[in-house]
């Protein structure tokens, strides 16, 4: 096993941050399976960006459960696949319904949180990004297909990434099967039919991944043995950082590493990677439960608000005691931009799958203070050239204050 990578430059920034919740975890990073990647962005005189990564305890072999992070590449891949169906007159807003084509699969014919009452790829992506709902991820997975997901990730330069599971408690075999899908005409007839798919490709599960000292099984029985993550989704933190960079700055990566997206796709993704639930009319989320910083861990402070002049383009994930955030941060007022990715494990009792994790007491405070340490450093950092950030100024949606529809309070995320 290679030694975890730590750059003294980043270590010094974090060490100088005088915060107890930060220093507690930095003093014992291995116990928290901590990994951090801080990406400095500098512009030349023509506003072209360059990127420099700094690492803290980074080890691509150290497993963390990506949880909802996988919704990000699935959104990118779904839009990419839609662009191959343009001859069928299919786009992200075309209504679609899901059949039940294999054991355990669930049909879907409506989505009452959308403006039309019907499902669409666009609305799945909104729900996956705005508050990280789970069923939209399952539907994106079913649309793209397990085989295509992994073939495309590997082709784009992510050979160590694999997405093998839906969030449905399926067996490995069930996850290989995906539903038949019908895209609809306005009159409800079928415009295009995508038949059920099966992935025959093998996965390499030769490296066992065991975490914890005990776990609860599916019957909620306590088993005195580590939890086996060997066949779970697995993506190195660097891969997520590079995927987000390839969408925010497609020109910064080789063409083969980019997702096949249109200018309209990029604009759509920029909006929903950064828009707040309070700005969104469909779905109409309860903003008391789903506040502006709900999925912005690096700004998730006690006030639950976001700085007016800051936007965070990101995705987070949390499950089994693992917490992860991969972000591109823009401060329009102070002309600041950077990327930050981090994951940590907060499970003091070592029992996996018991829902007894220290998200509130350890995880959120650490992520917030880590985010603030980097943000404050960036505010003071002198840049060779002031960046022009106009590209990332988005025209966000607005809620109608007279909208009397009930709010969405209960979600699976």
C-alpha cells in the first residue's frame, strides 16, 4: 500500500486554522479516513485557468462510501446519452415512463413534483442535485444502464471507478438488469422505446473492502464482523474532483475525458449544481427542512444561510458514517474561485449500518471549518490576474410567493 499523500503547503494552511473541531480530526486523520484535495485556480492574462492540486492524507486505495456522490456522474452520463438520441427527437425534458422488466423493479408513470406531473431526465437531475434525492439516481442509472455507465467512465480515464448499485437494496444480479423505458409524445403514445438492458461485463472484486468492527445486516441483526463494501460503488476522490472540473472547465481536460455535452447542457448543470431549494418552484421543497446550505457542506454553518455573493457548484454524499463534498466555489464580490474535495468517516462505535453516526456533532462542524479555512485563505491570496467569472453568473429561478401548493417535506435521500 502506498503512503497517503500530504502536501506541506495544505497541511500548513489547515494547521494554522485555530478551530478545535478541525484540529481534532487533523490530529488523527487515519481514524476518520480523512482525505482532502484543495485545487488552486489561477488565470492568465487571457482568463485561461490553470489548476494546482494540493493533497492531505490522500490515498486512492483508502475506501470511502461515495453514497450520493454517484448522482453527479450519472447526471453527466444521462445528458450525454440523450445527445445520442437527438434523431429520435428526445431531449432532457421529454416525458418518460419506466416499466417493471425484472424481479424487484418498480414502474414509474408520474412525478407530482414536476410542473407537468410527468417524469423527465431534467427533473431527475434537478431532484438529485437540489437536495440529493435517491429515486432520481435510480432512474438515471436505469436510463444509462450499468454497462454503459462503467464503460464510459473507464473510457474517460477513470479506470478505478465503478458504479455497480442502485439505492434499492438489490442483489448484484438485480443491479445488472435495468428497466424498459418509454419516452412519450404529448398524447401519451410512445415516441421511443428503450428495451430492458443487462450488463454481462465482469467486475474485479478481488480486493476485499472491510470497514468497522461490527454491522447490522438486512434483517437488522447485529453481526460481530466488519461490514463488507467490496461490491459497493467505489470512486477515488480525485476522480470526482476531475469529473466536476471537466464539466465546469471542459477545456481544461483532454477531449476524451470530457462528457459529450452541449452548451445548453452545461448551462443546465451549472444552474442546478448551484441553485438553492428556496429558489426552486418545482419541486417546491420545504425550505425549513431543506435550507440553502443543506447540500453545501463547506458552508453548512449554524445559520443555514449562504453568503450572498458566493455560489457553490457541487455534489455531496453521506451514508454509513461517510461524508463527502466535491465543490467548485465562486465569490463574485471578491473575485475568488477554487475547488475543494473532502471525505471523512464519523462512526465512533465502529458499528456500520446502525444509523448511529456523528454527522451533526463531528461531520458537519469539520466540513464547515475546513471549508472556511480554505475560503479565508483564498480571500487573502494574491492572484497573478483577477479572474473574469461572468461565465458562472447564473439566472436562477424564483418561487412565486402566491403559490399555494403544499411543500415537499418527506424525501428519501
